[in-house]
C-alpha cells in the first residue's frame, strides 16, 4: 500500500517523464493515471483536491483530443481534413494547457511528497 508522499513522488516522476518526452500523449495519459490515484487517496482522507481535479481535467482533455485525432487518422474528405486541422490545433492548445496546469500545481505535489499533508 502506498502512502500519500509515495503517491505524490510518483506523480512528480511521471511529470519529469512527460517533460522529457515533450508532453506526448502517452506520457500525459500515464501522468493522468497517477494524478487520479493521488486525488482519490486525498479525497478518502477528506483533503482538498481542487488543484488535482484541474490537472486531471486538463490532462484528460489533451488525451481526448489525441484519441479523436487518431480516430480521424486515415479517413478522407474535405470535412475530415478541416476537422483534422482543427483538432490538431486543439490538441496543441490542450497539451500546452495541461503542461501549464501541472506546473502550477507542482509545488503543492512537492509539498505532499515531502510529507506535509495539509490538503
């Protein structure tokens, strides 16, 4: 069983991995999974998780755009081309937003990783 500091350190490690991989979709998905686990553990302890909810939502949006863009992959047509371009822009924006939101919550996660649990 993991402790809150261990879970927070896992989030930080996944965040470093995501950074090294240019915040690609796979690393964002993996980061989202560990953020979700940390959030659920903190909710069980009745701690404030608003910051983690924002991170999880931003990561989820980026991953959703990635899946949608992948689904358009081999389809053809004028509309598809338009949607693909539009989703590509949305995906870039969502990845940047996910990165920014994660970096904003990073100090809070570092505090949790150090063992300070004030929620």
